[in-house]
C-alpha cells in the first residue's frame, strides 16, 4: 500500500504543480500535461514486458527494484535543467508503474488468508485516494512554499524510506507461476476481460481527461488562488478515500451497478462544473461527488479483471495496469489538446460525455448486449 501510495503521489503530483512547472520551462498547460501522458504510455508497455521478463524472480525483489527506480525518477525531476529531462524522469516513473502495479495489485492472495483477500485488496487500493488526499495536496503545498523541485525531492526521500520498509517487512514472494505471453493472450480473449477493458477505458478517459487539468479550471473559472488549490485537492482526496472503501464494499455484491454508478457520478460532476463550478461552494461540492466516484473506480476495475481470470491473478493485474495506464495517457493527451485550443470548461464537458458513454455501455449490457458472469 505504501509502495502504491508513493507511485500514485509521484504520478499525479504534476497535477497540483502543473502551472508552476509549465511557467518554469515556458511551456503551455497542455504541453505540461505530457508529464501525465508519458508515464501512462510507458506503464502500458512495461506492464506486460517487465512482468513476463521477470516472471521467475522473487516478487519482493522486483518490488524493491521498482521502488528504487521511482526514487531515482523523483530525484532526476528535482534536478532537471530542461523540460525534456523532466519528461525523461517521467519515463522512469512509467516503467515503475507498469512493473510494480502488475505485480503488487494481485498480491493480496499471497499475503493474507483467503477470507481476508477482499479487505486486503481494498487496503492496497486505498493508496490511490490517499495519494490524492495526502500526497498531492502536501506536494502542492511544499511546491507553493519551497518550489516544485523541493516537492519532488521530498517525495524521492519518502520513497527511499518505503524501500527500506518493504525489504524489512514483506516476506519473500517466490513466483510460483510465471506469466507467459500465451497466458496473457488467453485472458485477453475472454469476453469478460474485454468488457472490463471497455468499461475501464471509458471511465478512466473521462476522469484523467478532465482531472489532469483541474488546476487550470479552478484558477481560471472558479478564480481560486494558488494557495487554495491545495485545499480543494485535499477535499477531493478525502472524498476519494470514502469512495474507495464504499466501492470496495459494494463491488463484490453489485459489480456492474457499482461501476456504472461511479461513472454516472463522474459524468454529473464534470458536466456541472462549468455551470456550478464558477462559485467556490459549487466547485467544492462537485469535487466531493467526483472524489467519491473516482475513489471507487480502481477497485471496481481491478475486481472485474480478477473476476474475468480468477485462475491467472498476475495476468489479470497486467491487463488491468496496462489498460488503466494507457488510458491515463490518452485522457491527459486529449484533454491537453482540447485545453490548448479551447477552455477548461470544454475539457470538463467532453470528459463528462465519455463518462455518460460508459453508463450507456452498462445499460446496453443490461438489455442483453453483453454477456456477464452469473449472479452479477
């Protein structure tokens, strides 16, 4: 959980520092959004490649290697003398995400008794909203006070501490079943896996196509000062923690409706922000709704991939990670292109439309358009 917390904080830290980093290197907000695009694309590629290539190596050793690489990426970002060197550090972040998530997301079954796997998975994925509620606001706060380079430096130091804890506490995790390319292909051909891919693509596209640029929206539309952006992100993250555990509790009993409800709430929040988000009260209220909704998304998505391939947990984690991260990149890239050509409000509306499409996909299934696991 602490490893994923470090990864999530590093991955989305540029969201809170977007405008300050962009101004440092005299690049537009849309161009600065490449900091979110690069890790996602690299993670999508490295997830299957690294997992297959290291299939016989103790999983604890590999987790340690990836956390060390993450720390080095943060230090490189802090010392970057040009924007392209900063993007190189984000390449290292992408490799870490692909490898660590693919291995770590499905490890609950090896760490706790079978009856506790569901709860353990929720604890692991609580790192996602915790990264928003603690990591990103704290990093943004440090950036406001001491500069964005200091924020990356602090996160790098924290990541080294996580590495020490991981090696000291986590037991050896020998790989009992290597993930081979044919196993990945077999899982990918399953109907339930493909449906999980469609759902994940649409909802993550909606979220990261918009949330990546929430800072420009708050500054330009809500007219929030840079210091208050941290508070807004903190509120969003706190709501995300609640959403993570609510989603984790509900998805086991109602997987389809839980996932669709999360998408519907994201659609409502993003579509209403250009209207109600002009006031501070409206923006805060909608960020709470958005936070609760997105907090449930990662655990819902991972649960669907796991249900689709219960006999191949690491393979399902690889596909989950690759699809999730690739869509983060596509969303951030698309949102940046729209932002540079229009406005933050247009970004929100288009993201909301993608979330609505995800809900329509769920409704199409409800009318018989898709097959679904019995009892769901």
